[in-house]
C-alpha cells in the first residue's frame, strides 16, 4: 500500500513510466517548508500535474508526443489516477549549475528549464534517482481540497494498493542508468575541482 504521492509534471511522469528517464530533478513547490524541497519519502505514487503552461516549452521536443499522450489520458475533473510507484534509490543535491546541466541526456527538461529551476530562489537542485514500477491496474481516487496547491508531497486519505507493481526497467537497465547518473555527477564534479 502507498499513502504518499509526489506531484510531478504529467509529461515527466509519462517519461518515467515509459522508462525514458529514471531521475527526477526537483527544486520544490511554493508551499514547501522554508521554500525548499526535502526528500521526505523514499517510496511514493507519481501524481501527474497538468496545470503548468511551461510543460510544453520546458521539455525537449522529443517528449512532446508524451505530453500529448499524458493530456489525452488525463482523468476527468475531481479524480486523481495513479498508475506508477517510485522508489528513491539515491538523492543528491547539486549546487553547481554545470553539474545539473551535465545530466542533459538523462531527463526531459530543456537546458533553459534546468537553469530556471536551478536559480529559482536559491541556487541548487535535488537529483533523485528512482526505480519506477507500474501498478497492476490504474487506481482512481477522489480529488480533495487538501491535495491541491504548489507542494511536492500529498498525504492521501485512502491507501492505494501497490502489490504486484512491475518495474518499468529491468534490473540490468536500471543499474546501467543509475551508474550513468553517478558517473556523470562524479565526472562533472571532478572536472570542476
């Protein structure tokens, strides 16, 4: 069972669900404590958000079909649909913009989006490496007022069953992706020393 959801752009949720990326870059929502994201949970449901116009301009062109698919699959008003679970396997705070930009081939944000997010309020971004798994069937729950707002974490009233969730990447593919994230951050960190 899962009782926590993580708000993320619908197109990024789709990229995670399809195994196109296994990292989440996070700055934090307006409602975060002290205005900064904290990696409070290691396991959570992905909660796609659809209300930011920058989704279309803030992602790489190759992800535009995923954005269109995410919009087409959007549930009706008053309903949240959960299809995937994520487990955090590594968290790093990146304090240098060059380090964040070095991850370019591993996520769907444009370089401009990375720069904007990196510099918002105070410099830095969190990089979460996540193992994503598909739920056996989509689960819909009623949307509630307390789930709204610019925040990362949503404590759900109802438990969402997760038994039988299947990883979207094989063990080998996920290990290779994780190694690439680590190597990129280490190599870039060493080159700027």
